[in-house]
């Protein structure tokens, strides 16, 4: 079995590795794009949270009540989740790497805000982040950019980590639009790019078709995989 990547709407992804490890990123199960079957298999060995906004932290608390599920997030989110009773939360910070259960996770910058709304209070959620996920075989590297603007240091991410797959927001307004995301592909040089964080709400106006046009116009070599919610590809 090869590594399988499933898009579950908005910025939510599930990776099932060759070794059978189940890894979720930003598990917002209630997002408007989520397939009806999303709750049929909520098992998670690892959950990664890019930032604290509710459309990304999502259903993490519901999914990680068992100590067998490890949540990985920036320090401030870790501390918040521990106060909510989660038994297994690992904190990181930007620039660091952490190995667990056969994979290596590197936390990289994202340019965005991050906060938690809890009983009418706005709580600081640390800095927004993205992740480079190096799977057990060592050669498959998936970059989930989180919610981010385009920034020039993505070129260093491309040079240092050489992601196989890049999961990039294209919705505009709160994140990069298609033009910026296409330029990010030039900096990152992934083999495959998967657009995310678009079409969920009317304000997220970027489209996969526009992104495809921009990739061609900017001469990116990345292969576009515009995944429908619920669709799985092998990587």
C-alpha cells in the first residue's frame, strides 16, 4: 500500500501511510464541504493543528480524548488543549523538528493570525504555522502551508525540505489567492500541488480553475491535483 492522502474539505486532510499510520491535519469535521462519510472513520494516531482558529482546530478535542492520539501544535495551543483535559499533546515552535511514530514533523512559518474564542473570551493562540511531514520512507514529504500569505522564505522551504506534495490555500481574502499560490509553487518546486481553503464560504473567491491558469502562466512544473472533498490520491 502506498501513502494515501484524502481531502476532507476546507483545510482538512487525512494521511494514511504505507505503515498504516493515520494522521489528520486541521480536523474540522463540520466544515461545509465535508463529505457525509467523514465521521465513519475518525481514528487518529496523530493530529496536527496549524493554528487556533475554529475552522482549523475544529473537532480536535472530540477526536483526541484517548491517550493513543497525539496532538501536535505550537506551544500556546498545546497549553490550551491541556487545560481542556487532552491527555497527549506535544508542543513545538517554528523552526523545530520532532519525530514520533516513525515520521518527522517540522514546523515552518505561516503569515496569518491565530486566536481561540472560548466562552466569549479571545485567547492568544501563538503564531500560525505550517508543517513539513516526512513519512516513514523518508522520501515522501508533504507540506501543509496552513493559512498563509505568500512570503519569500518559502524558497528556503523548497531548498531545504524539497516537498513532494504541497497543500496550498488559494481562496484569497484571508489567505493567498491563486496568483500568489502559483508563485509559491515556483519557490517550493513540489511534484504535486493540492489547492485548499477555497470555496468554503462566499468570501473565499479563488478557484481551482484560476489557480490552474496561473500555474501555466507562471510556468510552474507542479502537477495540479484539484481534489474533491472525499477524494483520495496516492503519494
